């Protein structure tokens, strides 16, 4: 800005470009600095800690440069270890308290003009201070001779976790064991959808094993299928599984970006327009939370210009906002949901509904039809960059029965706060499934059925103060449109009877809540 404007002045200087060092160069720099930090913090820094600080800083800390961020990791890990191990002996604290008390007594004696007492207290203070100095010298000498604590890879990972918000175990070996059983973990919350869960799990395992393009996002998926079958729920479950928090999901409703001018809100308004200083809704969210699941809901409703932004994210793993800052998407999982072809799925289901229409051939045919409709909406260059296009099945009656248990578990947890247990008979479950099962609508009608038949009467019981602590709420089917709710006080039947008795799983779930 200042020198290059004046060509004659610029010629008097030689340009030297100082680029960011590589990870290997950073490790060499850290080895050169190790002795100083070990002497300053009085702890040993292992080779594994140096390598981990360079690798983890490069991978997880995006808004700073090497070697600065790696040096700060080593410095903070060493200082935390020093503070943790630096504990003064109990006698040292006692002497400090005694000296403080004698000093106060001495000042009070001077104010009361009791000079002889003040002189005696002054001598006592000197003796105690001398004792404190000797104790401190002995303590320092013992500490110097003791074996120094060592900083390893775990301490560095701990600091990275503190800076970035990723749980520690996600960065260490324990993660690999969790990824191996990823399907089982996801199935705890998402019922059915075997193909979707397997495809997502394989992609995540590929990425975490390092067998993927490091410049692209961790995973990119399009979820297709009817409403209420678990598309958004799978995204939430994935966020909780990978990042330990369901809130680590950035949900963008693409129906808000139907007009051409609204597309700029994703990356921020250009200079001269209102909101230029605020940043984009997508870029700011990812910049503040770079390790998250990005859910683009109802993607087909967005303006076609949005797809141009997605191309850059899916191919390069980064996006430049309106202020010229590069936002890193390499650690995000991009999930797009769409109802394209939902009518095709519902038509396919209604024909021969009770016969095995979920068999492989009919599902493949249905998938081919949906993919044909998908290609009409999305351009080939976008579909080419997606890891997996996943078509969700409709939910079967058996899966809806399992979802009843899942929703009831949440209700049991809520009623546990009122010290009450809930038991549901098989006939009551059948009623809920009858009222809440609609193959074209998914699981949402079931939630409404539980609200109507169970939650509304329970709310009246709770507000009417007729629910005593320790009670058991027994829910049975009365007729085709009603349930019978019986409250069994805790003191009359201290041992809860499971209904039906042949299901031990219910009693196992309910026992802790008694």
C-alpha cells in the first residue's frame, strides 16, 4: 500500500516472502524451542507431544498459522501441567496464615499505643517469616530433585479440545472403537433406514481413517424420502454421535432462499449494502463452529444460484464470505434433505401395500425413478460431488411399534422428575400404532397420538396434584378411541408389576425411575 506505490523506493528494498512452515518444519522448530519451555515450566515435553501439537494445530485450529499456534499449544499444556503439580506443603499455608494474624495484632497494638506488645509481635513475625523462607527453600530444592512430569499426546489433545470444543476422546484412539460400532449407536435413535445408516457410517469411517480427499468436507449426502421417516433425526443423531452435542448442527431452511437476491445472505451482503458488517448466515455459523453437521433442509426449494455456492463447498472445502475471509468446511458434514420424488414413493407404497413391497427389486425401481427426478432438478456437476444419495424407506408397522417405545422412554424420563413411573400395556401400544400409523406421513402422526391419548391426561393429573410421588401410571386400552389410565399409589404396591409380564425389557427400563 505504501512502498509499492513508489517504484523508486521499492527498488531500494529486496522482497523476502515468509511463508507458513509445513507440519514437518514446525516439528523441527518446536524441537529447537523445547529446552527453553522445559526449563521455564519445569516439565518434560515428549517427541509425541511436539508431533501432536503440529498435526492437531494444523488440522483443527484454522484462524491462526504455524508455528505460532503449535507453540501456544505446547506452552499452555506445559503451564497447565506445572500448575497441576505445583502444590505447596500444608505447613507453608499455615505459616502464611500465622504471619498474617501476627501482623494484624501488631498493627492493632501500635494503634492502641501498646509498644512493648508490638515489639514482641514484631520479633515473632520475623521468626515466622524466617521459618517460611527456610521451608520454601527446602520445598524448592525437593521439587528440583523430584522427577519432572511429562507432557504427551493426550495433554495436547486436551488443550485442542478446550480451544475448539471437540470432546477429548474424539481425537484419540477411543474414537476408532466408537466408529466401528457406529451403526448400532445411530440405530438407538433412528429406527429402520438400514441403507441410510450404513452409507453414512461407511463415509464417516473413510473420512476419519484418512482415506479421503483432505480438501473436501468430511461427508456430503442428499437424503430423499417421504416426510417423517427420520431424515432430520439422522442428521441430529449424527451431530450428537460425532461431536457429542446435538446442538453441533447448523440447520439452514432453504425455503428462505427462494429469491435470487436472498442468496447473498448465505455468504453476507456485498460492500455498500445493509448488513455488510454482519457476515453471512452460513459462513458465520461455520466460522464460529467449524466442527458441525450442516443441514440444508428442503434444498429443492432454494434458488438455483445456491447450488453454485455448494459447488465450491463440496469441491474445495472452503467458502469466501463477503469480507474476504476464507471459511473452512473441511471438518463439516453437509447433509441436504429433499422431498423430490415423495409422491413416487407414496404411489409405490399404496400398490400391494401389505405384501413385501420393501423387497430389493421394488426399492431399486423406486430409487431409479427418484434419481431420474433428482437429475431434472440438480445439475450433474452438483450430484457428481455428493458422496451418497440416500433414499429413505417408508416406515413399517413394526418400526412404528419400536418408535412407540422410543417416544415413551422420553416421556418416562420427564415423568421421572415427578417421581412417577409409566407402564404401557400391549393393547395400549396397539391403539397408539392404529391411530398413529400412516405410511405416507411417517412417524409424526404417532407423536400426535401420544400427545392426545397419554400426555394430555397426564398433564391434568400433574396440574391437579392428584399424582403422588412413587406412583405408577398404568395405561391400558379401553376401546377403539379411548385409553384407561390408572394411578397406583407407591405405598400400596411397592413392587411394580410389569404389564405385560412376559416383557422383561420394560421393567428393566423402569426400575431406576421408581
